[in-house]
């Protein structure tokens, strides 16, 4: 079984740990050679390098992984190059959720995996190198520090009515009390559920509907295709008894503070780990409602 990180020990392989802060850094020089916004053929379209056969959803090992041993995967949401995640509709997003759950279960069963992170970066502003709708999965051999902190602090859905955006079919979408990013949403079931694999078919449909709704609201807020980062927090796949009270939740954040206006994290924040958010969470929730 993989072990928790000890910030005082030296990193192994391409992993280093800052001895003064405990920050884990994966040094991956090979990723300098990965493709960047290919101008011609898309490798994710049907017939492309990564999707030679027709598909509805598709997954494969990342050719330029930041971690070894096939612990990094790409997930293709749709064969439609110009589609968005929310544009798939509830049925399409449900298909993606099913694939996420399958991959979480299979990767999480590995002895060298402690935590499975599902995520998406949409837009060049947040580092997406290929425009085709897709996400990624990283299977960590440890529980990352932020994840560990949320677990230790017993994260629960925000119950504030001021920051509530929508409540529907056993799920809540809220603006978090204190976010690093100007636009931020959390989506979670109203009852405690630890991982995707535990969701019933009806709960997966409701989850898909809430994801579509949240992403549609963010685009509507700015009247544009907003760059965002989306990720799933779920129970680690190691020591599950210890984390029995983990609460599945999605986070969606955007660096925009206005239409096309980036909110950059700068020196005073990077150097201190303290942040300055120009958006008032309660006002954001009201606008999204």
C-alpha cells in the first residue's frame, strides 16, 4: 500500500518536496515536448492519433504523463470537436460520469494508487492545449495535501441560503464562503456519499443535470464561453475506513472577474499563501441564481 507523504523526506524519481514548505513538485521535463494547440489534425477526433475508431466516450493513457506507470489518463467526452461539456446535455454528461466512475474504481484498485483525481481544464487561459472537449484523470500514489486538509477538516456542503445557487433532486450548488478564485462553485449531494461508484443511477442523472446547470449559468453570467477548471473531490482509495465520512463534491472555478478580464494571482498571494478575491461570494451567488 502506498504511504502518505512526509514533507521532511527527500522525493524519489521525478518527485521533489520543498524542505521548507512541504510542497510536492513533480519535475517532468518530458512534458516540454507535448503538443500545444495543434493547428491541423486533432488527435482526439475520430480517426485521429488517439481515437482511431468511432466512440461515444473514450479514455486512454496520457502520452506525456506527469506521473509514471500509466497513472495519468485522458477522457474524451464526445467525438464532436466543437462541443462543450455542458453542451453534451444531461444524457451526454451522464455517460462521462459513468466512465469517470469506472476508471476511478479500476485505478483505485491498484496497490500504487491512493487517490484518484478527475478534472477538466477548459480554455487556453487555464492551460488547455487541445480544444476538443476532454478531461483528465491523475491517480496519485499519495493523498495530496489540499485533499487531505479538506478530509481532516470534515468538508460538508455549505448550508448558507445567501450563497445557494440551486437545490434540486437531492443536490446543492453553492458559492463557497472563501475561494481563491473570483468565480467558484461547489456541487454536492445533500446526503453524504463518498465516491462516484456509490451513486445510484438516479443520483448520477441528477449529478449530470446539476453540472450542466452550473456550467450554463457561468457562461450566461458573462455572456461568453468562460474558461474554467473543474475537479472532483471524492474518497481516497486507500484506508477507506479512516475516510468513511468523506463527502463527494465537484468544484468549478474560473479566473475571470469580468468578460475576458483575467484575475491574476500575483506576488503578495503566491509568496504568502493568502489571497485577495474581488468578487463577493454572496453577490456572485445572487447573480448566478
